[in-house]
């Protein structure tokens, strides 16, 4: 599928502050044979009887690098391991709930999407067709990935392009194509509807704050 990426970043008064946040993108293909610039968090502690990896996920309520690994064994027992990615990485959750894997992904793998219009950062990219749905994960950080930028509201929306009216593009939000949160810095959309033409991040900040919006698309 071909998918465009856009972002609207404003303050609480509706003023465009997109120049304060740099939009970065990386596409993660689970089917690719090429080594990805990320580290899956899927190791359990050595013990007898053995612990078995169940799942792991990022902990966005803590910071952009926090994760927890869940291991299980008989009777039943749970072991929770809390950890942090390296200072040049952010945590990205890959996969559906209860079967997900937290990945520590290097920020060097992200590509900047240039701002070319007021309030919008646009970039076209082709996401190869893969078996399974495409998902997205977005993280707001400060100038250092060890700090987060808290958004008053944060949304990811999947839109379908409609016929233009007087050469002006129009889009419609797809059913099950929106995920939103309040007072947060991390959000995911899984799945992105297959008919989507545009993935848009809408961010409202209290005020202009220097930082990055790291957007990962997953197939």
C-alpha cells in the first residue's frame, strides 16, 4: 500500500508550532530478512525450572525508553523484568496486545520528514504489501530521547482520500481508524485500515517545546 505521513502540531490556542517539533519516520517490516536497527526485549532470567518468554511492551507512562518483559512458568507464576533502552534509542512495541515484543530502536534509523506547509509535515512513502495489517506507533520526546514531551492531546488518524473539490484535497477518517489520548507522549494505532491513503498525527501542546515526533509504521 502507498501511505502518506502528515502531522499537525499546534498549541492550545491553535497556533502552528510545527517548527518546534521535528517529524521523524521509520518503517519496520517483520518480514524483512535484513537486520533491523533494533533490539527485541525477549530474554527471561536463567532459572530452574525455566522461565518462558510471554511478551514485552513499552511503558509510556514512565519515559520513552522504559519497557517490561513478562515471563511465565508452571503453577502459574509471573516474572516481570523492568528495563530501559539505551540513551540513543526509543522503545517501540511491535505486535498485538499479550503477544507483543518491545523493541529498543536506534533513533539513527529514522528519517526526517520536512515541513513544507503551514501546520503540516508531509512525506510520501511506499509501504510494501505484507501479510497482516499495518500498524503505527508514535512517541514525542524532547531534544534528548531520555525525556518526553507531554501532549495535551495526541491522535493518530487513518484517512481515505476523496475526490478533490476545486483542486483542494479532501479526506475522510476511516472507521476504526483513530486512536487518541490526553496528557500523554506515546500512542499506537493497530491496525491501520488497509484502504488508508494518509496517516496523520494531530498534536496539541501547551506551548512550543523543542523536540521530536518519532513515528514508526509496522508491517
